[in-house]
C-alpha cells in the first residue's frame, strides 16, 4: 500500500513540477518510481505464489526482495547527497520536498528494522542463556544426586536436618566432613554451592 502511495506522489510531482533544482534529482525520482513499480509487481508475484500455489523457487523470491531493497537504499543515499548539494532550492520545490520525504521514510524504516533485529537478538540470546542455565542446573543436580547416593546414612535419632530443621524428611546422607542432612535438602544446596553448609568444607565428588 505504501508503495502505491509513493508511486502516485512521484508520478504527480514529475508531471507537475517542470522546474527541478537539478536534472539529476529528476532522474533519481524516475529510478525510484521504477523501484516502487518493481516492488508492487514483486508483491503481486508473492500473492500469486501464496494463493495459487505456484511453484516459484524460494531463492528467486528472496533474491528479488533483496535486489529492490538494495536498489532503494542506493537511490536514497544518492538522493540525499543530491538534495544536500542545493538544500535551499530543494526546500522550495515540490520535487525537492518529495525527495526529502522519501529519504526520511527510508531511513526511519531501516532504523526500525535494525532496532527490531537488535531486540530480537537480545531476546534470543537471553532465552538461550536461560535454557543453558536450566540444563546445566538439571545436569548438576542429577550428577550431585548420584554422587550423594554413596553417602546415604541415617541421621542420629532425634537430630534435625540443619537446612530444613525437620526431623522427618525421607532419606538422609552424611557428608565426608561428618555433618548429616536430608538427601533432598543437601542435593539442592550442593547443586549451587559445593561446600558443606555447616563447616564450609569443600564437597568433592568421588
């Protein structure tokens, strides 16, 4: 839709403004109109591809889209340079004002695209880090749990687990340092800190 509006504006200005500040700017606008026609035709091809199930190679569609985007960027940079050469004249001509608006539109569009990809990368990177941390924590927990099975031993009668302060808590273990805990309690602790919570002695997997 935006391509149709821009194409209409360019055609109207080219037909009504007979005194451009530079002939080069007139030529650039002709190329820009050609680029918009190319995009409109390419959009129709994509619609035909989707709704009519035409067998158009995906690589051809991607190449076409990249080509007119690159052409638009090159034209925008060239028009910007040409407008800045005679800025005062272009501010008082329809062709110059249209060129400035087209350049601003393209720059803002690609600025938002760049910001979108930056945000997408940050979110994707954060998600991967969270998944990796969860996987590492799960692996560490399984590894610690298997090593603690070698230290299963009942707590002395009436002794509380120093972590949950409960007497009953299922299976219990006694670490090499001599302190006893419920298996689930010390397993969660050692997954994060490989030291005894009582004496700070390091816990080494055997």
